[in-house]
């Protein structure tokens, strides 16, 4: 999330990472005995965000001027409301947090790609109303990892967004930047969420 300020509202662009694998020169398989190993079913991740549907109290720490000697942390508090869409294969996050330096408002549309079995996270900031490129990834063993690229001070960097420590009533979200191709990472966004009781 490369923060840009519009008045008192911070802009947090989310970013896109595209991954592709090409296999060339494959040779025909040799005849032989049929394999007796049982087929392993691929994970259907279309409901990996079901646990998050509802309203959460959100505490956010943001590193201003990341990847620089001027980096400083600022804090925000507010809510995140997550709405299910498309039978679970999509959801919408409504984020609204405030702090001493201003307010962050935005929405994130998460969409599940059935063929790729991956999620895209698409963020729009209410400060400029622009939808940014998505980050792409999936959940494994209860941990979500999503990767992309962004531009910081004119330089292309890598972005990693992680969802971890997930329970029915709490979760943690971390975003990190890397300026050296993923050799090292600097965390610049930490959000901790705790579920609020449903309204009667």
C-alpha cells in the first residue's frame, strides 16, 4: 500500500502480480504400468474468506515513508465490514479508520478465479475513487499470501500481503515491501481485527 494523501484522506493502492508458467518441449509419455497412487483433489478456495463475513473492530499501524530513513509509524482505529457476494466467490470490504494524521476509507473487492484457484484483491480508495490493480494469491493451511508490484518514489518494488492468525473472532493482516527482488522485506501495514457482535 503506497500511501498518497488527498486532503486528510490517505490513498492505499493495491497492486497486481501476474504469474504464468509455460512448459515446452514435452515428450510423449512412455507406455508402462498404470499408476495406483490415489488422485489428490485440488483445494477449492472459493470459500476461504467465509470466516471474515461480518463487522470487525480494526486497529491499523501504517509505516509512512517506507523503505527510507524517514519511516515512522502512525496508528488508526475504526471498523471493517465484510459483505459476502456471488455465493461466497466474492466479497466486499468496507474499511473506515481514523487517527491523529487523518482518515483511511476504502473498499476492497475480492474475486475468486475458479480456474486458477486464486483470489484477486482489488482496492479502491475513497479519496480519489480509482480502482487499483489487484494483488493475487491464495490460502494454504489457513494462511493467505498475495503478491504484486507497486511503484515507490519512481522505483518498482514487490508487495506481499499476508493474512494470518485467523480465528473465528480475530485475524491479523500484514503488508510488506521489498526493493531487492524479495530478498528482504519491510513491513509497512499491520492490521488486527476483532469481531464485533452482530446487530439485533
